[in-house]
């Protein structure tokens, strides 16, 4: 491929790469392709160390420098002009310049770094906040650099002394052999202190060790003082300094890595720097000594749940942690007739609705300032809540939606200031025009939870207001233009009955057994996206008939299914069709929602995200006629029992219950949509295979699977041994052998199941049917149904 360019799809992104056979490490023959493979293979452990940090790259465009091969190396701060426009940036103003650094938020960015021969990735100890401003550091780093006459053994000894001090301070230390000379030590911080304070702590630690071990340790910056000693560099905690990131390659003669290590390894007699191939093996085996430093999000709904009894209040009380998505953030303002009338002002941020109570309501005059009292964070499901909170419960009284819609966030300084433009409903309290508000923290007004809500003098021009959903395009949509799919929560018939008793109205759809697809119609073409943003347009060319059935700018939600000889959805047949393994297959796009309607010749589209579900359904039936390959199955408005009966008669998996007044929340999962299964299907993560016997000798006998628990930790879930054809087993083994590892990825596989098994990295999701779940939490009589390439392991949870 020398000199050529080729397009690749990486994590939903399109990237042009070239010269993959260029040798970047002459001594080992390591090529750009090898570097790219390395960064993609370790993305799972590398990205948590890079996320939200500005990345300075050290680039060797002609390969690393050796005595026999001189080359050019330079540092890059600003994102390259040739970079794709989807790479996000963070801005830092220096004394004389302002730089725009790339942010490595996904694996496609890592691939770009490899494309431009950015072998070393350097970051500071802090991350950007949601407002685009640097936060306080979240880790402390000590750089142990051996002077002339010292080496790794001496660094390891000093690292042990540092560890004792840090652990006495309640800060467990994690070592990284730098891949160059010495060792880096990392310790997690709580983010309460600024870089200057942390630098002072690190400096005092270095000086204390120098005083205790003057013959082994030096804290001075003078190079002349380092001979035979280990220089304990504390200065990299300065906010303007960077350190090579853990898991980054190094620009040495050989492709070494800044490799996280265990303390047992540091104590070993053969300690040395690791090369990238060795790190690949460690990561494949699930070893990440820096896992404790991965950023853990607090449960922001804990206070909300502690104040409400789900058996007594009509409010949504989700039990899981809040989730985030790339969808446009939302707002809701609710009129709340409680003990005292007030308006609840709620903005989506970090997966929750951050909330303030405004006693006199939102101001629409820039001369007015209103008191806003911050309350507990609310779940995103609260954005559609209207009704009565029972007397005796917290916030008892009547709640109605005054206005709701989406927001353009301009600034979010945590605990200090928020500025946002709110795009409400045409008939909402904000008057249908975009409104710019500011929230200013004002503890001087009496309490720390007091803020001021201001209607800004500088308001958006109505003519330039942004739509809340993608514009209808003169050209075709792209996958990136389409919103994420709203998700249903596993539920039970009792959940629906309880809602009906409380006066809620529910409709019921069949749970189709296929791929969830968002479709966009624009410019005489159709684009299809899976629920996790993959382009599925080529999978279903007949969807092009939507161009004749709908005007430009329409966005639909539905399920792509394959029908068997009896006209029933067959998931295995759909998978075979997707892989081209079968001949002619009857495919149908079952449309059940409309998210946007574009009128022919109109200047803008009509978004439907805030329209209640039942009205969206009626609109869908009105505007979308039946096609040869596209259909709108009916929604059942009778009883749940009737809908479940129809589902069983059709041989379907179950039903989806949707509250009639529910709005559409892209990428969000809420209690307004519940999936109720009449047949038991379960998503599982494949973790290994047992060797076959008898007729399956020489191949796979059964698969070992796992399911994450509520905290996300994988737990062994048993074996799947039926439902395969011989050809499927051969294909499955070919797939699994590529991700084989030496040890089980979970620690609770029974010895009997391990004795004749081999294991794989837990990255592939499959679906099985089963008779239930055993008391030990294992699948009962599981039958293979097929791979779920549209699902990620972290999305899997028990559904039975």
C-alpha cells in the first residue's frame, strides 16, 4: 500500500490511511500498520488514561532515529490541519498563543495518531470539564529517572520507598515502567486540590526521601547531582507539564511501551522495559494494573432515590445509575403546585437533570433576577413526568410541564455558572422562541444552594435558531445526522398494572426479533443506522422505497426483520442474510415511530421528539403508506393480556409497553417504555469454549458465557451447547480463536467447566433462548440464537 490511501471504518468513523507498510522502527521492522494495530488493540485500557485530557503528540514522520538512520521528530500541540473534522479538541490559552489539542475520546482518534506517526502520547494530570475548562488534577505522578550509573533496579527500590509514603497518606501507588529509562508512579486524587497544591506535596515527598536516602535519591533539577542516584522528578504535577501516557509507545530504537506493572513485577530480578507485543499479550489476558485509576462516576441519583418510595410516589424512580449518550441534551420546566407554588427548572448534564426550584418562575425580562434554589439531581425520565405526587410524600402536589425541549450549552462551570440556550415547544411557556438563560451561584444570598436565574440581555435571533433535530438535507443523510434510538427498560406485567391503577394509559407493540434501525430520508436517498450508530444502509437496499413513501427530512424508528416460510421473524435467518450466507430472504422494515417529518419544499423539518407517543403513532399511520418492504404494524390499545396473547400466537419474543404520553428521548433508557417477554431470550457475553467430544471431537463442544451483574462486573452464567449447526460451530471457532487468551476473564468458572476449556477476551455478545435462570444465576437449557453484533458487552444485563 505504499503511497496509496484507503478508507477504513473504525468505531463508526471513516478514516483515510496511507503507507501502512512504512517502517517506523527500523531495528525491528515495525510498520505503521503494526502501530495502528497496537493502539486499536489496547484502546480499552489506553482510552481511560487519555479521555478528556489534551494530547501532545511526539511524531516521527520518517521513523525513529537511529545511528544508521537519521530522522525528524517534533512535538505537536495543535490538531493537524489534515485531521478529520470529527476529532474533538480542547482549547488552552498559553502566554503568547492559544492551542487546540486533540481529545482522544474513541478508538478512531487513536488510529489517526498512528496514521501521522504520533508514537508518543503525552498528557497532563488533569482533564477538561464539561464546560471546556481544566479541572483540578485527578492523579499525582512521580517520575523516577536514573542518573548515570543507576538503572531500573535502583528505580524500583526508590519506587518502593515512595509507595510506603503514599500509602501512609491513603494514596495507593501504581507503577509504570516508562519504556525509556525509569519508572513512573501514579496515585489517584479526589480532585479537590489544584495543581499548585499537588506539586507542593510531591516536592515535599521528594525532599523527604532525599533526606532519608541521600546516597540514592536526589530531588534537585541539577543534572550534575544525579550521577549514581535516582532523580525523583516531582515537577510533572505542574498544570503546564505533561507525562507520557501509560500504554503509549516510545520513540526508542525498539518499540517499547510505558507499561503499567504490578508491584510483584517490580520486585523481580529480571525487571526490564516491555515491548508492544508483550503488552498486547498482557491486555489480551485482561491484565490492566492501572484499572483502579479509571475514572469512576458517582451515583448522582442516590439522593433522589433516598427521598422517594417507588411504591408510593407516581414519580419515576429508576434503580440503575444514570447513563450518558451523544444525543442533544434536554430541559424541562415544570409548574409544581406543592405546599408553595414554584417552577422546577431542570437541565440535562452528565446523565441527569440538574434541578433548581424557582419560586416566582423563569424570568423573561433581562431586568429581572429570580432566586433559584438548587435541589437534588433528577433522572432523565422526569422530563416527561406530569401528575399528582401523593399527599405525605416529598413534593406532594400537582406537577405539569410548563415547557420542554433541547438545550445548547454554552458554559458549565461546576458549582459556579451555567449559560444555556433553551429551545422549547411552540406552545410552551417560553413562547416558542429560543431563550438564553444564565444561572449564577450566589451563596451570599443566605445559603450555599442559592443561585440567581437571569434572562440574558443578549438573546438569540429567532431567524438563526437551531432545530432540535437534524435539518432535512438537500443531500442524503449520514449516520452521524441521525439521533440515537430510545431504549426500553426490562419490566414485568405488574409494572404496567401498577401504572394503569395510577391512571396511566399504555399502548403495546410487538417485540420484533431483529435489528433496531433508525432510518433517515433525504435528497432522494435513505440511510440506515443501528442502535449503536453503525451504518446498516447496505444491509437492506429495499429501504430505498421510503423515498417514494415519505417527504425529505423524515426520520423513522423501527426493526429490520427476516421472515421465515411461515411469515414469522427469524433472528438466525436475519444474521445469515446479513453475512450473505443464504440466498433470497424476505426482509421487512417494521416501522413503529416517527421522530421527524419533513414537508415537501419546506424550509425546515417538523421534529416530533416532544410529541406524545400516541400522537406520533397516529401521525406515522397518516403519513407512511404500506410499501412492498416497509410496513407499519399496529399498536395495541387494549389490555396487556390481549397484546401478550397476540405475541404468543405470532411466536414472538414479547411485547413493548409504551406510555401513551411519553416523549422520545434519543439514546436514553427510561420507565416510560417497558419490554415484557413472553419467550425467554437472554443476551450473553462469550468468554470461552469447551472442547468437543464424539461427533464434535476436534472442534467446539459448547460455549461458556457470562452476564454482567448490576455493578457491571462479569459473572459466569453457564454453558450453551445446542442450537448450532456444524457450519456455525466452525465459524464460531474461527472467530473466537482470534481473541483467545490464556486465563478465564472471570474468576467464578467452576473447576469442572474449566478442565477442558479455552478462553477468549470478553468482547463478543450473543443471544440465547432458555428455559429460565437457575438458583446459582446460570442459564437453564440455553439454545444458541446467534451473534448480536449490534450490542456491546457493557449493555448486557440479566433479563430473566
